[in-house]
């Protein structure tokens, strides 16, 4: 071996020479790359910091420009103009409008506003995001700062400027002389020199601005105004007081082992400064030199050693393989310590063994191929693909069975394994039982909760219903954890009808009754119609829910469930009605501007209703769901302002009079437009809709409890003509007043007879 390795033309010599040449090329490339990059790194670091500061300046200047724009828009808004002409008295409507505008600006997170204040110097009054305050109370209780007090801002309002940024400072919020929070805020004042009685003060969150706009790894940052005063700084006191002079024709300078990058903005004249310690850069260079040199030395030693080792290991197996090929006969090569040679020997053995087992494996693969052929055929139903060759069934009569699995909630708590694994157990059990009685059945699982079986029918095969009943007895043993819906089609005689048989079985699955037992469905026993509220019932449900009438709302839902139960409606109809009703409740809450959810555990109704398999869980769920919803509505109503409360009480007491929008608005000394808008916003329905709801409710009580004529009831509840009353009553109830009285009288007589 040594003689061969020393030969100039040997495989070993050529391999080793090639490896050494590649190593030399890589080492040369690394040296050149490092020499070039080392000189470029420092320039790149300086360029990076310069570009980063440019980006910071651009962001800050754009933010100041935006704050100035929105403040001027607020100053020149119609509401602010009316405040300017208030002559020492405040109008609640204008103050509310300004507060609403201020709150909208505060809620915009992109403005980084902690608070925005509209200050009136003549009345010493301030409007901010929380409402309106006396300026002395605001700056001594909520925004306490030794420098920025009430007198400071009043003096600043008299100064001749329109836009000014003040040094950032810590503001303390107090309540009963107890400190609550401290904030580092950057004050900005915007005003109109023509009217010094009104100004906008914006308190920017300085820390958030810094985190958003200064994306540097070095936090030493400062903003100075035109007079050299620090407006905002993240440097320590000693560093900020020892700043160097900044030449106008440069973008950075050095002092005391620090780089100072700086830029003066054209629009505001502010100077932006970022300090980068030189020791950070030099330390990185030293570490880089040491790491690269160490890596290079290790790479050289490892590469040379690996080259020699690989060359030897690669040369020896090739040599032994050549010797084996030259000496090869009918006997297999002998095992050696060479791994590669042993692999080749094993391959010879494997080829011989493969030849012996080929027929057996081919039979197994044909069975597997048949399974996948059936699967592919059934998948065409889902994918609407074209039919494949009709070679699977050979026109044998067949029936298709669907086993739909429903896992109960307690399955995950008690079973100890996943649902997918349980589904595979079900499939194996079904296949085992079918194989015992039918020829070549196929049991497939295309969905995790659905198993499909193809059963081929012969003259002497047992009845499919009997086989399924036998399996049902086993399934019922685990009904506390899981139950099935089993539906099977009629007999079909051609493979082209597989889609038709699947559609038949799928339609039967939907006819499952509402219980927790395994069911076998083979035909449709009755005409199936969807269950839902009628338009009049839906309107009545909405009106009662909006009014917070829990008993009536719950009665409507429970009555619908009882009707479906009496008709023996399928389970899917219960689920559909439940989901549509829950959706109606959520839409009603949304119309009332209620953002809280009435369901518990952060689970949407669709998820919770999946666990309802009988009538009682449905009823119990909606009792809780409606109770929580009505509670939210009542809480919302309790938060109504006095104007809405007065309007609703007035309509309850004067529904029979001229209770128009203008009349009620005149009682409140406000405009009809303002009352209409506010009423809709607070209650979720229009004023006239609410009035008609009150009148129809009163009319129903009169129809049920008195013998008054319909025309008299119409006048008593405030309708000028009986036709208007009948039309509105039918719109709300779906019945005319006479039909409603007749139905109520019949129902009362029936209860009395019972």
C-alpha cells in the first residue's frame, strides 16, 4: 500500500494533491477577503450610523410636521371657532364635540400622543381626552411638573409664535397627594397669533418616539433646539454637557474616544446627535482579528489532516473492490473490515433475497393498490374530477355505507389517545366485520370523522342492516365517549353510480335525530323542512332582546326548540337554528355598540354548540347565553346619559300623545337632529322605531286584557288613523290586531279548559 501511495500516478497521490491545492486556494482567498474587508468595515460602520441618523431625523421631522398639522386643523375647526367666541361661557354641545375630536386623535397610536389639550386662557379651562377641567386643577393634580404649570402655559400663550417644542420632562399624575404614575413627556404648543385665547398643547410620549424612530443599537441620542437647549436626551448628564463643536461641512466628528454623528433639520432647525463610543468599534476589530486568525489556523490543520485521512479511506475501498471484481465467481465476496466493500456484498445478498420474496410482496402490493384505487375513485366525489377507468367494480352490485363519528368532549379527557388513532381503530373494526360476511369489501377513511365502506352484494350475502345492527351493539358500549351516525344507500349495479350512492348516503346522514345514541338511517321517514324564526318572530325576538326583556326572549327560543322536538326535526336543524339565533344575538349586541362577548371561556357559540347533542343542552346553553346578553344590554342601558333616559321615560308615559322627535327634543332644549343621532348611537334603534315598539307593546296589553274596540285602542296609543295602526301592528307581530286578539282569546280558553 505504501508503494502504491508513493507512486506519482496513484489514486492516493492525485487525491491528496487535489485536496492540498484546494486548501491553498481557499486560504489565499480568505487572506485577500479579510485584508479588503477589514479596511471597509470601519467605513461601513460610519456609513450605517450616518444613514440611521438621517432616517431618525426624517421620522422626527415628519412627526413634528404631522402634530402641527393636526393641531392647526383642531384650532380652525368649527367647534373650536365657536369656543373662541364663547365670551366667558361654555356650551356643552361644543365642548363635547371638541372632546370627541381630541379623543379620536389620542386613540390614533401612530401619533404617539399621551394627551392633547385645548386650553382657553380667558376662562382658564382645558378640554382633553378625559373631558374638561379647570386649568389649575389639571396642572396641579393630573399633570404635575414644577416647570410646566398653569402660569407657564398662560405666559407662553401670550408669546408671538405658532409652533414650539419644549424640553422633555417628567410629569407626575397625583390623586389626593399620592403619586400614581410618572411619564417622560415631550410638550408641544401650537396656536394662532391672531387669537391668543386658544391654544393646543400636545404631550408626546418621548420614550415611544425614541423607540420607534431611532433604530440604532446605540441609545446615546439627543435633540437640541436652535438655542442649544436639549429637548430630548438619552445620554447621561456628563456626556450631554461635554458635547464637541460640530463643523457645518461634516456629518460626524470625534472627541474623547467617541464618534458624534449629527444633523440639523431644515424645517425646525433642531440638531439631532448620536454618540457612538470608539471603544465599541475597536473592541469589535480586535475580537474579529483574533477569531478570524484562530479559525484560519484551525481550518488549515483540520483540512490537511482530513485530506490525508479521506484520501487513504477512499483509496483502500476502491482497491479492494477492484480486487474483488477481478476474483469474482459464483461465491459471494467475503466480509472484511471495509464498510464500503461490505455494503457491496450486502447488495449481492439483497438481490438474491429480493428475487425469492418478489411474488409474495407483489401480492401484498396489489392489495394495497386496490385500496388506493378505491380511495382515488371516492376522492373524485370531493374534487369533481373526471371519472377514471371503470375497472374497479366489474359491474358488481354494491351498497355504500357512511360511518360518521362524533367524539364527545369527555373523549379527550378519558380516552388517553388521539382522535385520529381512535378513527383508525373504528375503521379496522368495521373492515374486520365486513370481511367475515362479504366478498372483497373496501373500508376507506378520507376524513378524520368519516369512514366509507363499499359492500358488494351477492345472492347469498346477509342483509346489510343486520350486519350494521350487530356492529351498533359494539359501538353503543363506548357511547359515553363517541357515537356514530350510520347511513347506507340502496343497491347500485354500475361503478359509474358511486357518486349517486355517496350523495344518497350523505343526505341520509343529515337526517340524524337529536340524541346521543348510534343511529342507523336507511331511508327518509318524513318530509324534512328547515326550522327558523318567521320574519315576525325574528322582529319580536330582536325587539325584546334590545329592550332587555329576558323572559320573553328566552320564551321565544325555548318555544322554537320545543316545536322542533315535537316535529322530530333532524339534529342539523337544531344546530342551524341555534347558530342563526346566536348570530342574531351577536348582531343585536353589535348594533348597540356592545363589544363584550356574552359567551364564556373565549369560545365562540359555534364551538360550544358542537357539544349539544340533546334538547336539554341546547336549552341550557341559550338560557345562559341570553341571560349574559341581556345583562350586557342592561349594563349598556344603565350607562345611557340623562337625555336618553328622559326621552325613553317620556315615551313610556306619553305614547298616546304627540310624542314626535321634535316635541321630545324641545322638552330637552336640544335640536331634533342631535337627539335622533344620539338616540340611535346609545340605543341601537331609531327614535321612531322605539316609539312604535312602545305603542305596539301597549296595544298588545289592551288587546289581551280589555274589550276596547280596535279603533279606540288605535287612538289611545297615539295613531291618527286605524289603517296606520293596523299596518304597524302587522309589521311588528305578523298578525292584524283582530287576529292577534282572536289567537290570544283562543289560547286563554284552551288553558282554562285544561
